[in-house]
């Protein structure tokens, strides 16, 4: 029986050029899930809160083997700054 890897273990093994249980999956479809959440593309591009919502929706819908960060690592800070102003 083949060992079942976690996403982290799978990525580490691939970087060591070892065989794993399957090919690692890294999908980046954030913007394509905007309509599923009821937003158009411009809303997601221009509103940090909506962009974060879509980012999290992507992670829930299409789990990735690689740890991903938003396109802007400052996105959570931008949301907080908007809420404080």
C-alpha cells in the first residue's frame, strides 16, 4: 500500500526528487471563482475584502498541496485599515 502524503510532505518529497502518491496540485483560480460568490471581476480586483473572500473560497473549494499567499501579502492589512478608517 502506498503511503498517503499530506500536501506539505508531498511538496517536500517532490523537491527532493522522490516519488509520491500523486502529482502535487497547485491551482490558482481565485479570479475565476468570483461569479460563484456573486461578484464580477472588477469588484474582486478593486475591493480587498471581496478579494480575500474569493481567496478563501478558492482554498476551501480547491485545496492545494502548496501553501499559497494572496497576490498581495498586504491584503489582510489593507482590509483591517479599511475597517479602522
